[in-house]
C-alpha cells in the first residue's frame, strides 16, 4: 500500500509564513533605523524604539519556528505515521482520532482552526490543519479506511473536473449587495476617492511621472480589486446541488452535489469575513469567504441546508443564527 505524504500549501502556508516573518522583520528593522537616528540626535524615546524593533524581529523569527512546528510533514502507511521523519507512532498506539472539527492552533495565543486531531496512548496529541496542506483530505480518507475501518485496500479518486455544464434545476440565491456591504464599500470607495481627487485637484498630476503613475496605479487597483473580490462569494442552492459563485470574478465557480457533502461550517478566520467551509465525504475541505452575506442570508442558507439533511456547524462568534 503506497504511503501518503502531506504537502504544504504553497500559498496558505509558505506564502503566509514568509510574508508574516518578512513583514515583522522589516518593520523591526525600520523602527531600529529610526531609533538609531533618534539616538544620534540625542532625542528621547530611542531606547523604547529599539526595544520595539527587537520585539518585531524576534516575532518574525518566532513565527517561522511556530508555523513550521504546527505544520509538520506527516507520512502515513498501514503500520504507522511519522512526523518530520523524527517522531513515529504505530496505529496500535492510537487512542482517539477526530477527522473534522476545530482544533487549537498555538501561536502567541491559542485559536481554533479546522483540522484533524490524533491522540496517542502516551497522551501526546498531534494536530494537522486543513488550510496548511494540499492533500490532508487524502490522509484523512486513508485513516478512515485503513486505520478505523481496517480495510486492506485504500481508494481515493482524483477530484472531478469543475465543469460548467448547465444543471436543469432551479437555484435559489443566497447573496448580499456588494455595494452596501463592508467589503464592497472598502473596494469601491477607494476608486471613488481617487477619481474625486483627480477631478477636483488635477494639479496633482503636474509634478509626477505620469506613465509610471499610471502603471503603478493600474497594478494597485487590479490587486485591490482582485483581493477584495476574492472575499465576496455567494451561494446557489437547488434540489441536488450547491453552487458557489463570485460577485465580480465570474470565472470562479464551484459546484457540489449535495450527496457528496459531509458537513459545512460557517466560520471566521482572523480579520476575514464570515465564510462557508464545505467538507465533502472524501474529506476535501474548501473555504469560501462571503463578505456580502448578512445574518439573514446565513440563517436562510443554514435552514435550507439542514432541511436537506446536511450538518451545518456554526464556528463564527460574530454570527447570530
């Protein structure tokens, strides 16, 4: 039986971790530079700024260490599971396993993230978090079939292609108005402000390099638009399907057969808007931020999904449904 080896996610792990570490260290270096300049001029506060700079630099290094520690490379076969090739536990020593649900992610403080928990007979608990890996669903399915169900074989089919064929069913939409939602206001108000500034004070452009400004402004606006649009998904529900679409990025579509869904959860991650995480029966997990939906939309979607026999878990402290 072929071993399953986890792969860290290139964006949700590597990009996130290195961006966080680089940002903290760069901020610390900037504060240190300002503090040294203040010390040269014998200004007050230089020591305080130096202490702050050291804090941010240490925080950047600590973030690298902590995230890598919390996202080990695990490898599982029919006999055991290993973590970073340094810790090995046989399946006979497995006391308890939780394949879905919120698990504690320990950083500066502990907060909850979707993941899997493995508790061994020596009292050691291991946590693997969905968003940090590209194939954690495959390992969950392996544990379900081989370890829990004691199967002598393991089957895990590749995810079906996302087809755009028309479904002959009537869909009800669960969406808000992006122009009255916080995310929509943040997106579009910036452009309105820029336009007003240019119209009312055209002299601003007289003292800048217009071609460079146009290139920078265009790239910034595209990035701003794409980032905020990613947070504005909405949902369509029919008799047999759940569809996920985006207000502005029309090519981003996802279609689920309701019979393939194991559970959905409504959650909030940090400063992100309320999101819908869809967990399929083969343990694939995908989260869809939906910043335009209000409590009424979420309540209606929850009730409709539950009426179709789908478990809905509410893990957002900001949602009253």
